[in-house]
C-alpha cells in the first residue's frame, strides 16, 4: 500500500472517531432539549431549567468545538482523497465530479494535496 493510501486510511479512521464523538454529543443534546422542553411545559422557571441543562453539557462551546474537529477531519480526508486520486492518475476535476463538489473547491483541495505531497 502506498504512503498516500496509508495516509487516507489513517485520515478516514480519524474521521470515524470524530463522527462517533459528534453522534454521542448530539444524543446528549437531544436528551437535554427533550428534558428542557418537558420542564418548560410543566411550568418550571427558565433560569432553573437552564442551570440544570448546563450541568448536563460540559461547556457551552462543546458542540461548536466538536463540529469544528469533525469538519477539520473531513477536510483532511478530502485532501488525502485528492492526493491518492491524483497519484493514481485522476484529474482534480474528475475527483471533484465524483465527490459532487465545485470545480473551485476541487482545485483548492487538489492544490492542498499537491502542497502536502511536496
């Protein structure tokens, strides 16, 4: 297996781990919001409900940070896809077309893949 193939496999594994983190966090958010809705519906004061909600969520930016980590991992997978695809003879536009992305994004990702390979 080539170095670029190994890099893509490693990046995909990292993306899977990030996906698992996002799923777990979204499940916690779902449960917290269901609880929030029920407590508001029952007439509890908002500030009491929100105080309890924050205890269930580690910190306010947790979702944003987790999604940013996911997006970074996803981007790294795309760059690795382009690197391997171009190594195997595909053009940037061919790879972009298969991935369903714009020519501009394909060009940018292909450029990043070329820089990473240098």
